[in-house]
């Protein structure tokens, strides 16, 4: 069983699991205004710039405020090839990230999926994630799965995924017969490799794909490092161990004269087990930095191993 990430030896841009399509995913939560207000013109402009510069995979959700709406408006202005689009079901629309409203009833999920199709302006969804697996009522999982599979039978959804970190009661349902993809959050990056404890072994066993979400660990591996060091959140998202590792990884970044955020992005780009990497820029400047990191590509294997060993030693 693998306990550490594997250095990607081939092209970092292409995903074997996704038929050699792009590994880079533009996460659109921030572009919907779920973290802080964003103007429509700004969000649509960032989306179009991403598409114009080779981004071909988008991830959105009803709960990301106006994200689906802005994606749909950008696509109406986009004349190139339609991107691969994932969205989610189960968690309903909200204005802010901390507002969690869920409804996993077949009637509400069906209504949500059809609203997503209309809002985004597509005939089918490439990948539909069951959002927030830790909140899914397991006693109703058969009913939920029947509903999700019905979307595939109707041709309005092409594949199914789990959108979030599973908890113990969900693992028996995390199988290939049910899902094709798991989108993990904050468990495969340059300060945290806990995805290898349970999620990734199960995913490998079931021949599923892994979306590694939040490569910058909510800003810890970037501009918020000093802030989080002084005022440590020590919660389910950013633990003291995460901060301790990030500080050591920053020393590696400084030694190699690479900005921490750039190093962190390229580290995840270098991980073979990350079938796709979800990045979430909310400004044009952040998007350009992501695109530059993407072009620079994977780290040298020596730097990659140094970061991996640092994480393994401290956690």
C-alpha cells in the first residue's frame, strides 16, 4: 500500500484516467462570490481568460453562490471547444461558504440537476459530484444512488463522483459501481498527505480517479502563512500540524528561490496520484500565477522528495 506520493514521470499536463485530457481544473467557488463579493464582469473575465489560455476543465456547484450562473454567461461568450464541466448535487445554493443547506431527497436532487443544466447552458453534465459525503444520510443511500444512476441512464450526466472528504460510514459505498471520482479537500498538498491513510488506497483499489482540491490549502501555502502562524486556526481545515509543516516547506521554497505558492502548486502538479488538480483563483493576478506555475510544470524530483520527506517526518 502506498503511503507517500509518487513522482509523475510523464507529462504533468495530461491525465491518463481522463483520456489524456487536462489535469488542471479551474475551481469556480471563489468566482461565484461564496468567499467574498465579486463582480459579474470580473468573474466572467477571469473565466474567459482561463479558457483562452488552455484551461479546459471547470468545477462548479449550486452552493457556490453565483458560480454556475457566471460559468453559463462565460460559456455563451466562448466560441472554442466546450470545456469538461463538473457540478454537484445535494448541497443547495447559498450566498456564503459557511451556509450549509443540504437536501438529498430524489425530488430535490432532480430539480437541482435540471436547474444546473439550464443555468450553465449545457445538455449534459460531464461529472456530477454528490456533495458533502459526511452529511449524506446513509440510511437513504440506496435511494440516493438510484436517483444518481437515473441521471446517467437519461444521458444528462456522464459520470458520478464524491465531492468532499468521506467519513467512516461512507467508505463501504465508495466503490466503482457507485462512483468514478473522489474530489478530496486539503488531504493531498505540500503540507498534508493524509489522503494516503485511507482515501487513496481505497481509490486505487476501486480504480477511481482523484481530484486534489485546494492545492494552496486555503492560502496557508501562500500569502496567509504568516497570518495563520500568528493566529492559528487549529480546526478541521487548518491544524497546527499543517502550519508547522508549511513553515518548514517555506524554508525549502526560500532555499530554492521559488515563491511558496508556486512551489506548492508545482508540488501537487508533480504527484502521480492527483489525477486532476483543482485550483481556485479569485483574481486575474492569481489566475496568471496559476497558469505560469502550470507552464513551469513539475518540480525537480530532488525538491519533490525533500518536500515529501519533510511532510512525512513532521506528521
